[in-house]
């Protein structure tokens, strides 16, 4: 008994120690400024904001390409975070990964001999994007430019040529806007966020920044990545002042460090692996991955173009840009299968881009119907909602506060509209409606819709968990039981937030299914489905409804789910609903399966 008590006390002590260390991990990297000049007033912070004119091209662009790349791909598919070792500036310590002795020497074997900057820029344009964000330096400290103050650079690889210089020259020639991604924290520099941070590391960082923004011609933006640090630790005020002097008109993301006097940091917000908010007070950019990782991930699930387009349309309709990440391979080429899907996105943009590019978020706030965009007196309704077999091909929206002068379908299938009982009802041909990824209607209005307040379209109140029992064919782990996606603590579908829990069936489940059995009849009008943002892998599925005697009948068959798929039912009373996944490319991870009356 005595030994047992000693063991229990030791275990409790170790747990307490680990929790304390975890709790204080990020605080250890935060400290006061070297001098008072590094702190700023609200007025000084306002000096740094880009003007509306400087932000215009960015708001018009709607789509950019993010590129995470580095020697790390020779051993891991996780850039920087795949390195075992200290993580100055991060919120959590490393628990696994490639040991520093190996990770930090991978650059000596890195030889992307097929890299072609001009080809990259042509691909960016073919994919419908207007700008590229490139990782000049990530948290691991490796530099893709000819940094004069370190040997840990592309210049000391077998490749031996300045990648940033080639990208800048190619971007200028092709007319593609260029951002440098630069991580202020550096996990391989001995003085970063340590005792001699201000004496040694900050001058080292500033030398990089000056070089990147003075020696490569016109640079249009900067994507910082401060992790859990404070703005004064990077002397962000003076660094940004210098950037605006060196690169007039440059725009900056929000990741310049916490602690600024004003809540709004940088020129726009950067939700990550999330579609972002539907009615935010300022512009934003959602950065998402084409696969499950930011770095090259050869075995990861690739998002189909339908999913990417659905996200782009939702993002544009709610006041943001989509920054889509593709990770090149070790030869310096984009992965062919990823590039094929991205090219399909570009082909769609060539055909329908006027309803997305150069627009602003529409008067109709995003909801179960889809999203809206507008420019001048033109309002574009993007109907992303799908239709069950027995549902009408019509969409109801609140009546507009101004007269409709004309209405026409941009895609095939739009028939007419009517105003009835305070609603605007759009009618479509069922066959054509079902063929289109996005059913687009152009409304010409008597007055510019930007003169009116935005209109909420959907009160997203789900049928409560207490009203149904949830069952699945299997689950891979306890944490992936189907009940977890109905947790109100961390898995609420609200304004497109990243859902953090999911149902995942066993790998050997031949007929994976997820069902909700209602305790009483429900008149369901909308079904919401989402997959884990990193695993959009469903390629064929059905939705079935249950009648009062327990029979299941298919009401919808689809190919892809992706993020925030809404399916319209006819509202008849049903006693249950079931998702059957018939085909998938990787592990199924369903984050939302909700129903609305």
C-alpha cells in the first residue's frame, strides 16, 4: 500500500509538472520591449493601415496561391512542425518529429533541379489566381533567398540558386502579384526569443527583411507568422514603417504580434483551415490546403475542384479571399494531380469569373442557399444548395429593399422569379439545376445594394441532440464516436468555423453509415454535411430518409461533400435520416451531419 501511494503521488506530481510546463510554455517566450520606442499608441498603429485604394487590387483578386516548401519534405510532410526540438514562440513543445541533427542538415541534399519560376507563374494564372504567397523563411529558419548572414540557405544546397530572385523576376514578367511569407520566430537561431534576442536575433531578422523588400523589385504584400508572441518583440512598428517606405502600397496580414492597442492588426484577417466569418467587420483571407498538409504530402487526400470552388464562392460571398496552398515536390514541381484540380478551378473562373472577381460580398449574408456577390447595381446569387429528389428547384430569400429591374441566369436553368409574402423566390429547371455546381442568377437592381444593410437569410438552429439517437456502422476510436460531432463545446457549426471533432468509421468498414433516428416525426427542410477540412475524401454518397414503419429510401445521391454542403428536402415528416458513404479516397472524417426543420 505504501509503494502504491508513493507511485500515485509521483504520477500526480509528474502530471502537475507537465501541465504547469505546458501552461507556461508560450509565456516563457514573451517578455518586455528593449526600450519604450517599440511600444506604440493607437494613433501610431493607424499610420500603418493600408488605404482603401491600396487594398483594392487585393479585394478584387479573390484567389491567391500559397506555397509552403522546404528541405523538410525529404523526411516529413510537416514543415517546421515536423522538427523535434525547442519551438521558441510556439504555444506547445514538440513531442515527436525528425531530430534536429537530421532535420537541420536536410538542406545539404535539397536539389529542386526541375524548378521553373516562369512555369509556376503560368500555372498560377491558369488556376485563376492573381497573386502568390511564397515561404521565403518558415519557422525552421531555412531561407529560400541569398541571405548574407546565414549558411542555412538555398545557396548552400546542391541547387545553389536564389529561388526568391527567380520567383520575383517571373512574377513581375507575368503580372502576378507577389507576397513574401516570413516567420519572425526562428527555431534554429540560438538567440531567437532568448537572452540576446534584441542584441543578436532582431538585427539578424531585420537584415533578412530589408533584403527581401529592397533587393527583389516590387513586392506587393507580406504574410507574417508571429505565433504566440508580442508585436514589440519584433519591433513591428518600425519594421512596418520601413516596409511602407521601401515598398509603397504594400499590404500586410494580421500576424505581426499580439498586444497592439487596436484589436485590428495588419490590413486583413487570416482565418486558417476555415471558411472564415460570414459577416465580419473587415476584409479577410482564408488560407486552406489542397491536401491534408501545408508541405508536400504525396499520400494525402487531394481536394477535388468542386470542393475548392464551393469554398471560393462562399469566401468571396462573405467578404474574403481564398489563399489555396499547394506544396511542390522535391524536384520543384507542383504535384500533377493537384495541378489538374486547380486548373479546373481556373477553367470555371474563365467562364464565370465576372460573378466573383472584382466584386464585393453581397447584400444577402451567406446561408443555406449559398452566397451572394455584388458590383455596382448587379447582384449575383450563387446557389450552392443541392436538391433532394422530391424537392422543388426553387430558392426563397427575403425580399430586397429595392426594385429588381432585370433578372437572368448566368448558368443554364434559371426560369423566373416572383415576389410573394415578403419573399424573393427564384425558380429553376430541375434538370439543369442539378447539373450545375453553382446556379448563378444576375439581378439588376434599381439602387446599388451596397447602400443598404446586409440581410440575414437563415436562422441556423439545428434539431437538438435530445430529439434523436445517433448511430453509426462503426468508429475507429472512442474519440471518433458519432456523438462527438454533436458536442456544443467545440464542434458547433457557426459562421464556417473549423470543426475540430469528427466521426471516423473503422478502416475495415465496408458499408460506412451514420444515422439519426428521431424520437418523433420531424419536417426536415435542410441537411448540412461537412468533412474535416484536411480530409475532403468522399467521392460518392447517398442520403436516405426513414418513414413511419422503418423503411429507408434514398432521397439524394452526391459525389463530393467538402465544406458546408447543404441539401434541400421537401419538408415532409420523416423519422430518421442516414448518410451512406459509397466511395472514398482516404479516411472518412465527418465533422457535421445536422438537420434543420
